[in-house]
C-alpha cells in the first residue's frame, strides 16, 4: 500500500521532513506557552540540553538561555510583550553573547474561526550576513529592521500604489483589513468594490502627489457588513511611479464627534425649553389671574340667572371661552417644562373632546372630523397632558397622511375583548377596556413602512416636513401607561390606530356639581395680591355661605391672623405674592396654630412647590382659574383632613 494524501502517517512524515530540513530554528507553543513542536535546528542554535527540551517548558528554556544572550533583560521583555499582546506579530534581531546574531520572527496561531491556539517562533542565523557587511551596511540593515518593526506596530495601513491604482504592497496594521494582504496585492482599486466617487478621489490624490511631490489627503467612508466605517488617508510620493497611501480608520472619532454634536444640540434644546418654561410660568401666573376673574365673575352671574334668561346664553359662551383659554395655558405649561408625569383619574372621553376642540381652529378646510366621544364615562389612571399629546399626535399624523384632504374619524368607547388581539407590542388580553380609535382615509402603508413608523426620527414625509418623533412619542406614552396599541393599515386603505386603556374600577364618571360648604358660621382668611382675584374669591365664598376676611398683602394677613388665630376655620392663599409666598405665610401661621387647614391657589405650580406643600401636610394645589365647586371641594378637603 502506497500512503496517500489522507494517510495520517504520510502527513506526519511530510511535516517531520519539512521541519527538520528547514535552515531555521522552529518552535511552536500552545496558548499555555508549552512546547508543542520544534526541530533539531532550534535545539542546536540555542544549545539546549535534553532535560530542558523534554520539560517542554518555556520558563525553563528562558532561564537556561539568559547567560547566552547579550541583553537578556531586553530579550525577556520582548518575549513577554508578545505573549501579553497575543495577536501581535513581528520581526527583530537577537544578539548572542558569543557574537552570533539571530533574526527572530513570531506570529500568533489563529484558527479560521478566530480562536487563538498558540504562537509560532522561528530563528534564522544571520551572523555571517551581518559580519560581512561594513559598518554602514550593518546600520542600514538594522535601521531597516527597526523600520519594519515600527511599520508592523503602527495602527495605520500602508498601501504602496502606482498611478493606475494597482496595489504593489500592503504593510502596517494588516489585521484590520477585511481581506488578507495576499488578496489585495496585484489587484486594482477599481476591482475592490469601492464607490466610484471614492475611487476617483483616491486616484486623483495619488496623481497629484506624484506630479507635485506634495502630501495629499482625503477622507472617505465605506460600508462593511451593514456598518459605515470612516477613514482618513495621506498620500506620499515614493518615486516617479509609486506613492504610499497611509490610511487610518477614524470611525470611533467620527461617532464620538457626532455624539458630541448631538449632546450639544440636546443641551441647547434643553436650555431653550428651560427658558420657555420660565417665560411660560410667568405668563401663566398673570394670565390665570385674569382668567380667574373672568370665569369666576361669569359663574357668579350665571348662578343668578334662570336657564330661560336671555343673558344665560352669552354668559355660557363667556365661560366656554374662558375654559378654552384655561386649557391652552395648561397645555403650554405641560409641554414647556420637563416634569414627571402626574397620574390621576382621567376621563379619556373628556381629554379627547378637549383636544379635538383645540384642533378645530387649525384644521385644513379639506379635512372633516367625525367624532364620537360621548358614550364612555369610565375613568382611567393616566397623565392628562400625555394622553392629550397622544390624541394630538395621532390626529396630526392622520391629517398629514391625507395631505390635508379627507375624513378623520375619532371615537372613544368602552369595549369588551373576548379573545387575545395582536398589538404593536404584546397582545390585548380578554377583558374590558377604554378604547381610543383614530382612523384616516389616507393612502395607507405597506408592511415594511408600518413596521418602522414607531422608530424615532423615521418619517415618510419630505425633508423638513416632519421630525419623525410624533408616533415614537405616542408609542412611549402608551407603554408608560400600561396600555396596548393596534395598527390596521394597507396600501390604499388608510390607517386605523386603536389604543386600549385599562379602566379604573367603579361607576362611570358623573358631572360635577357644587359642593355645599357646611356650617355658615365658618370664617375663611383669603389672601391674594391681585385685587380682582381677592374680590372674586370673597364673592364666591360668600355665595357658598362662608364668612370671609380678604387681604391683598400677606404681611397684613399675617398680622390679622396673629391678632386672633382661632377666629378662622381655614386659610385660602395665593402662592406667588411679593414679600412672602403662600407656603411661607402658612408656615408662619402654623407656628401659632399647627392644625390650621390650608388651601394654596396657584397659576403655575412647579414640582418643587408641590413637593414642599406635601411635606407641610397641605393637599394638592388648586390651579387657577377655578370654579366655585372646585374651591368648595378644596376647602372641605382641607377642613376634613
């Protein structure tokens, strides 16, 4: 039988002949630095005794050869450096104490799937070559080796190229290449799959470097496995025919620069929003005082009119207009300051109607709204401002999808789900829900587009026509509320969004009615620096049956209270007043009467103000403008607590 290529004995024989016939000393170690393979030439070059060889120990071999080295410290440092940098490869000279010089080569042993299995070392005796050179040649040879070592250690890639774009050599950090150097050398840049503009730029820079002798530079980006990678290159003339392209990857720097710009833009936006919030707070405080006087006085007039009185209609219109203005101010405050969402009992029907009423004045003339928001009175737990944003974004998205012409259908209903329904995230389980539905008669979406519409910054609109954040915000709010969203769409069939909220237990919400105040003998201390609000507050409280001492100065109010602390059933005070705010006033009064019930009015309540009120045992701040029933309920809540 003649051994074939697949015969292990034959393969072992070939390997043995190759290693023993090599003029170089060869050593292969595994990942634990134990000897795996070596040849006789290696043992002879280093004069290793049998016991060291048989131990297969790199540590024992190093200890043995120390006395044979001209510079053992440098030798060991280089060996340890290669082991620490397990993927490094290189070439250098080793000078022996007896005058011999070895050229040392090393590189890692890596499997095709990228696993490190060990390291290859081989040594060539170049003593005669070095000895035969004169001193200048020796220095030149050593300089060349040092240069090769530096090139191998550089993080840059060096491509030696001619004017036509042919690769003549590849050096440097070749481990960063997508292809091995052997598959690059000899090829033309036009055959590498680079974009045509990039190829033209590189060839132009090479030509300019060869013609002028000056260093040229360029930047470009390439796509590898779906990822964009960025590079900067410098082109240096070598001779009349060739130049070297020194290429460095700058992907990390470009990404960091982009992140820095994004952070800077976010900071600027945050500063803008902070300024807007501060401005809006000041406007809201003053405007809410005006609205309080308008709505409050209209309420007093209405209370004195019968339903058939001719003035009842105009008064009702005044109240409705005031309430719309109140809603607008609250929306401005909600969207101009960054606050944690405040969950409360919310009527989905009421928020949806409020949003549609606010949108009515801004809708294009070609859009008709069909709404049905009056058949559901069940409450949900949510943040009214965020739910308003959801309705507004869905409606705006529908209007834009229809290109300002079509029918937008909006409805709220209590529904029962009998079988699980597939949702954008998860599924809607069987049960009872409050469902918001927004549908448009636009062009609809294909499956690929529908799968991406909730991604931040994704938009199908023309550049500058949208931010791509509207539906992403909707998705985030829905998830934060523990709700579920469904999307039904197809090309030519419009789009229908459905959001399912868990209802709160209990009966549907009923309309609010004024709350009777209780014993008429109770006296209220009312403080507000705006005279019109103070007068209105006095009238509302007296209409509800309370006795009232009203002040427009917190200092005078404190003096009046301290003269007879037990004369007042409760303090009703504005928060923002010159000289002393409402919480400070309440704190001074409670020093004399710790159990004093307090109601704080505000046109603009910050989270810090609300937090301090809670620590003082004061209930929720009553926002301006307020109705008679809201004021009565707040006072009764303070008295009962």
